[in-house]
């Protein structure tokens, strides 16, 4: 496992433990909810920005190329 994978699973476990510590009852559901919150945060912090950035950059570059081609010389 890579360091990032270990950090991910550690964060999921920590989120589950914190949720269980705060919960007054229904500990299994609290553990699932805590883990789900951490997974959602990881997706938005790590995966989502990397997935969106390259196509947006390519679209911008294509727009600049298209506009440069339309200008009269």
C-alpha cells in the first residue's frame, strides 16, 4: 500500500471512531456515518480537483487557439 492509501484508511478509521465516541446510541450506524463523511471529504479534497482541472485547462487552451485563428492579420 502506498502512503496515501494508508493515510486514507487511517482517516476513515479515525472518522468512524470519532463518530462512535460522540454517539450516544446506535454505534454501528455512527461508525458508518463517520466513515462516509471522511470518504466524502477525501473525494472532494483529493480526487475531485484533479479530475476537473485538466479538461478545463484544455478547453481554455482550445478557446485561445480558436480566438487566435479568428483574428485578422
